[in-house]
C-alpha cells in the first residue's frame, strides 16, 4: 500500500504546530497503525529528519498509552485502540490525517503526544478504597452480589486512553470519571469513601478544565472498551445522593 500521511507536527508545548505531509510506501495491510508510523519514522531517521513523536507502550490494547485522532475519529475508523487498528482498514492511495487528542485539559507535549496527567489527578482525588494492611483476607470474606460484580468489572475495563475526551465536542471527561466512580462505588469495599469519592473526583475533574457533559454520546461511541453511556447518569445519581447527606 502507498499512502499519504498528513501529520500534526509541533516541536514543543509552546511552539506553533502545523500539518506536515509525508509519503509512505510498501505498507502491509497486516501492519498495525503504529507499525506503519514506525516505518515512517525509520525513513525520517535515515534521512536525518526528526521522527514523529507518539505515545505507545504495550501495543496490546491494554495500557491506554496510545491515542491519536485519525481522519477525525478518536483511535480511527474501528472501535479499538490505535495500536490494535490495522492497515487493512485503509485502501491503497488513501490520505490519512493524524492529529493529537484535542482538549484544553490535554496540552500537546510534542507532535502526537499529549499530557494526560489530568486523569491521574482525578484518580488520585478519590479513585481508591480503604484497605487494611496485613495478610490477605479469606476468599469470599466479603460477599459481592453478582450484579454488582458484573458492573464493577465492566467499568474497571476503562484504560484511561482519553478517547472519550477527544471524541466529545465539549472535551468532557464525564465517561472516564464515571467509570472510575461506579467501578468502586458498587462494591462493598468502596463503601467507606462512597460519598467523598464522587464529590472529590467530580471537583478534580472540573478543576482540570474539562468541559461539561451534554449527553451527545460520542464518548461511549469512541470508547474502545465499551464503557456504557448510562454510567454517567449513575455517577450523577451518586453525586446527588452524596450532596443530600
């Protein structure tokens, strides 16, 4: 496959950026999107040019490190992470636009790399449970209803990639925050911080400058792990309940 890539290049957080055009050839349909970018970077390095900076780690769709807007869609045309997107979803001769996440709370560090530490600060404000130190408790010492366990597992799948924020026209982090809140609040182990957790995490989210939620649903559509949109309503109910004492 021969492709034309239009990639956002930005030398640093305060430097101006622009779309730069590159040509790549000999791309296998079996390559992942990141492997295609690796091929481009090898060519750039060979020519003595600066390679394109982009985040990646496990390349197995687990860590949430990779993420970019591909042809206007978070993670690209398939509902998966960028590292799990394969070039078979594009055609020979295609032009592909590649940009970083666009949100005021995710400032660009360089090229396609953005600072997502805002997510870390949201989690740090309440995304934990009280756990006594010492030996591990006996199995099944704290019974968990199956429905609660299923809900917790569903929301625990969030990998914090930021696609929900990038897809949202308001740059809202409600889906991410609700996943972290609901994951713990439905479990008996999360009960001690249940009220303070939702208040603190919502306050931290607002302080980071994320936009408000208007229920467009783009976040859930883009989420590679399928975090459901109703989790936002569940967090809103938790917030209201905590505010009423």
